[in-house]
C-alpha cells in the first residue's frame, strides 16, 4: 500500500537489527546484509482493522530484544483499546473525520520479525497537525511516547500543551501491562526522536521542532520522568502569563507569519525546563525541522551530540555532551 511520498524516519537500532520506517510507503524494513532492506511490515500485514491514514500512517517504532512497540495513524479504531484520549472541544482540532494514533506491542523474534500485535493505547488525533511520535523504552519496560500538539504550523499551541489533563504536547508513559497512560512532562511541540545520553540510561535526550524562533535539543533525567509528583514543563503552549515558550524565548500569539520573540526568559526560569541546546530559525527561511540527536561514546571524538535539519540535510553539533541532570 503506497502512501503519498517517500518519508524516511530516523532509523532505530533494536537488538542487532536496524529498523527503517518509510512513513510515506507505510512499510517497516530491517537493514540486511549486503546492503538491502527486508520488509517486515506493510499494508498487507497490519493488525486487524487498522486502516492507515494520510501519507505517514506508521508513526514510529521502539523496542528491546524481545518486545517492540509500533505506532499507527488510523482512520479506524480496532477493538481491545481503552477509550481513546480525546482532543479538546475546539474546532481548531476537528476536521470531520475520525483519526486515531494507535500504539501496539509486538513480540520480536531472533531474526527481527514482529508478531502478535497487542493494543496498548489509543488517542483521538486531528486529520492534520503535528503527530510527534518519538518513542523510547524506559529501563522498567514501560514506553515513553511523545504526542505532538495536533495543530498546524499557524498555531502557537493554544491551551492544551499546558493542561495536565490533556495528552497533547506531552511526554507520556504507557504501561503495556495495564494499558494505563501517565503524563510525565508537558509543553513539547513536535518531538519525533528520543534517545538515551549513554548506556546507563539515566538521561533522555529529545529534539523538539520549533515554530518561529528556535529549534531545541532537550534533556531530562529518567528519575524526573517517572516521578509523577512533578510534571516537568518545557514551555510550549499558552502559559498562565499569556506567553508561549520556544527554546529560552517568550513568543507572542500566532499565526506564525506574525508571531515574534518577545524577549528571553531568565535562565533558569522557575517552573520550566529549558533546552540543553537551541539554535535560531531566522537564518533558515521556509520549513525547518530539527532531527536527532545522536550520541556515541566510541565514534565521536570532539562532538557531544550530533543533530540536523530534516528539510535541508544540514548537520549541527554540540561540543559538550549531556550533563545528566534536568535544569
């Protein structure tokens, strides 16, 4: 089943295999030797009653040696899921057609193939808007999942990112055993990739695609994520003072064509987690979307993190690596 265009997500290493998602063609493949791709999931091998929608029907993938999680964007809601987390009662999110973000858990065989999909969580989704979709398995086996704001580029996030009762613009912890969903952090606009800072898996790194001022690379301690007494806030959306935060800047209300930076927030700012690294969008007219980060204790000599732009292919780097703490 072909989608609208080729749309390759960042490859994900699971066990000894490298998984590649072509969101446009709606397939998941494994990089094989010599130099080819072996398709392991496509439109003919979806879970029952999943109907891929749009040109990015496969959201993302994450996993361990024996369990893999896959996200789908579907126009149908199969049985087995709890009631989907709803969108806000706001016409900005509604387009008349039902859409769902669905998360399944698969068994993973030694050859990397996937079987026995089990429903984990479902979310009402807008027909257009930022999916997010970054995934990472936590050390305790639960899944960390990033939801986008489900809005187009002309919106400043509105109220939902700062509402702890909404799943939009959040880092969520999904429990595959109980199908529960827990908000771990909020104020994230459109994160499509997460990784660990090192093999100890004490710190999560993730990129967040910006709107009008800054692109972000963020870090947060795993201990802070799983501590549900405090929900860390990365600032996107309408806060109590009327300002959105993008990077370390206050941003005026939208639309994007007229939104401006209102000034820089104090660093640190009480109640907010500011980015580990950021860079301005003013020198990159048009579409821009940060990807990564990538870290390596063995391959990088003078690079802390490597990341890039999905649109132009420009690479960026930090000299310093993660501090391992949240600010």
